[in-house]
C-alpha cells in the first residue's frame, strides 16, 4: 500500500486526484497540504486524514511515499524537485512545468534520486482519443495526413489561470492535453510549430483564442485549437487520411460523472459518436462507430501498479518533455510570428 499526499485542494486536488486515488487498488490518501485553512478542514472531514500547511511539512512525514502536485503551473518544477530531493515519488498535474529546461531538470533529479516522476495526463484515457487511435491503428483511414482537435467554449478563465505568469496560457491548460495526445498519436518526431493567439474579450493577460499547428517529420499536419470565445463549437476531432475521414463531436463525459462521485457510470451522448467515411472493397462507405469507453481511473491504477509491482509507467516524463519542447516552440512562434523549428 502506497501512502499518498496531495498538495493543493482546489477543484483539481479534490475532484480529480483525491477521488481517483480512492478508486486505485494499492494507493491510500493519507494527507493533504494547502495554505487555505477551510480547505484543510474540508479534506480532513471528507477523508479522515492529516493535513499540513506546506509541501515542506508534508515531506517530513515518513509515511508519505507519493506526493501529487495539484498547484498552479508555475510552482510545479520547484515543488516537484523539493519533493523528489526528499525521496518522494511525484505526480505533477498537467502542465508538467513552464518550459523544457525545467522538465529536463526534473527528470534528472528523478533519475538521481531513483524516484518515480509522472505527469497527470488522464486524457490519454479519453474515449474520443481512444476511438481516434483505434481507427488510425486499424487502418480504416489509411495514412492520416491532417488531424485537428479543438476545445471551444465561451467563458473566461478564472483565478490564477487568467494570469500568464502563473498558468502559461490556454496551451498550458487544455492545450497541454491536446498536444500530449498528438505526441502519442503520431509515430514521428515533431518538426516545427506555428502558433497564433488572440486577445479579444476577457480580463487577464492570457489569450482568449489560440491555434497551434504542429508539423511532424512524417508530414502529418496537426492543428490544436483552444478557444474561450467560441459561440459555436467546432467538432472535437477531425481527421483526414488517404482512405477515409473521421469527425467526432463532444468532450469525454467522465468529468461530469466524476464530480457526482460515479465516474464508472459515465455515458456518452449517442449523438457524439464518431462518423467515419472509409473505403471498403473499393466503395466509399459511411458509418457511425461506437466510442471506445474512457477510463481516467486507469492513470492512478497504473501508478499503483508501478510502485507496488514494478509495472511499466504509462505516462513517462521523457514523453512529456517532448510536449514541453512543443510548448516552448509555440511560445516563441506567438512572440515572433514565425514558424519555429524544434
């Protein structure tokens, strides 16, 4: 049994991490650290656990073997390094950190201290992503050459997420998940990035709308778009291949059900199933395909299996270092207006 401490008990710490840990066999939530006294009281009441004010206090608890950082993005690198230097395994909520240099340093400390480091990319277990992955790997689309994935809504970012120094901007929030999915889907290294952000409506200094085009070494063009000012949404997935195409609406339904404490009951709106056109026996055939069920709880079950049984880590920090290289290039591209080679 691995004893776990969570640093940060806002929406992510409480609704995502604490809940999903409770579903993983081999993990036990033992403590929460937060500077907010009301949140400490809430955590103690909800889970019957100890609480601390700071990460430093938590690292002195010899019971704690794994520390999860559910804190603002700009704190991730320093906190992860402090926890690992204290001999603790670490899971960092996305985004991993603020740049690739920080990611490289975090990985180096992990190796030197011989502790596990992973990043909470739970959306590798989104149903939509898994459905697109299955369609591509099954050859139904031929060779994909253009992929677009979007998250559109009309609302302001809140709190520290609206501050670029703390959050990094839209690409460092939802965008980090979408770029991680791109790195996993495409069997080639990224070659270049062109990115443009727009500031139109909301307060704060992050973009209201950002589009990032990643060119991969094998020729695939991959567009990632996140908008907080979209009155009409684009499809979440749009894929073109040499033998077919796929379009899929709607985000993964697990978050809504997770907040209700019943993630295993998550059900997708049938209208959000993927529509695909493919070539079968020389004929163009249109079909609706059922989504592969998502499973966010698989992330922490993998962490438990790694630490208890020596299984392979699903989300490796070296993979996420590539995500950070793309984000660095996207930032440079926004500032210069030029295509940036990775």
